[in-house]
C-alpha cells in the first residue's frame, strides 16, 4: 500500500509538472519557447545599472535581475537559458517592454500611477529623492535661482514636470535642455550648456563621483519628489510577475538584498573604486520589511 501511494504521488507530481509546463503563458512562455531572456539595461544609471570599463552591464539592479534569471532557469528547468542584454533609454524603455523586445528593465525607473497603466513593476528596491547637481562655482542652491537659465534633464524622465509642479518652481522661467541619457545630461552641466541637472540623487552621486573633477560639483535644492525605483515588467502577466515578486521578496527576507545594497552603495565600486556612502533610507527599509509595488503617489501621502 505504501509503495502504491508513493507511485501515485510520483505520477501526480509528474502530471502536475506537465500541466504547469503546458499552462505557461506571457513572458515565461516566451522565454521557454525562445530559450532566451532579454534584460533592458542602462548605460549610465550609477550604481543601479551601468557599464564597467569593459562595457559589461553591472550594478545593483543588474545583480537583482540576475537573481531573477536564476529563478527563471529553475522554474522552467532551463539551466542553459541564454541571457541577452539590450541598452535602453528613458525614452524607449516602456515601448520596448510593451512590444516584447525586453523582458525586464533593469534600470532606474520610477514606479508611478501613470506608468502602471502601461507596465507592471517588481517590488520597490530603491527609494530616491529628486534633486539637482550644480557646479559649486555657480552659487546655485535653490530652485528660485534657476530663472532664465538652462536646466538639463534626460529625455523621457519626469524631472521638468516636478520642477514646474513644485511651489518654488511654478513661476520660474527656465530653459529646458535634454540629454539623450544621463551621461549626456551631465555632460551639458560639465560643459556649461546647463547650470543644473535635475535627476534622482543616486544617479547624480554616481555621475559626480565618476567625473573628471568630482570636487567641483554639489547636489543641492529642495527635494522635488520621493520616488520608488523598481524593475519594470510587462503588464497583465501574473505568472512572471509572481515569480519576480517571490524572488525579490525572498532576497529581502534572507538579507541578500541588504547585502547587495551595501555592495553598491556603501563599498568601492567600479570603474574608479568610488564609495558613494549612501545610507539606506527609512522608506527602503520599510519596503524591505513589507515588499510592495506601491507607486510614487503613495509616498506623498
């Protein structure tokens, strides 16, 4: 009788496994059918996703995405699953998720209500303040000093809207200049084509730390927004989102995510061995205790 029960259990397990494989849909089915998963990466989103000296994608969110890839390999029983990367920008990252070109966007995207109409997000893995980088020699310390001056931001981001919606920015007449990516926007500041670059604080810290003269810059101004940053996924794909959520939630529970944070924010990182020395925010600590995909609007309440 015991052997019969054991055999029955094995058969039922095989049936369940086969049924599960047959029921794959969305991103997991796409990955299974192609034996390929494609990660959208950023080339200058320090220290979340950027290129090292050999042009290899590295960073905090790259490490998290690689952990998800390992979970996908296990779930689909594809130990030789091919991982491809595709560089994306602030402007094309959402279209490339929606049209299936990339399966995850491992960059520096803010999770907000408007974007949730088009895409889905993994649990929040970083919380940023939007501030501005300036040259110390400019003397600029506040939004109300930007009137009549060129201000850089990256195409496809929300920074300009945040300035205009801020109490001190509503009546400021500044000139918007756009970089194609964060490195290009920072270059505008470096070459005096802009007096300020408005962006997430961690990205500004990384760009300054890796610039030619870090001592020449400062991060100043009134915080324009507190925003949750997360890995982006396709919308209406519960199988894949469930796997991603479970993987990241487990990383949070086991302390693996906290270790990755220490690696990228409180330790020397490539290419120059700079330590950004960014303490973990209270908002991120709370998100680790309670993994969630709450949009930025929730942080304003």
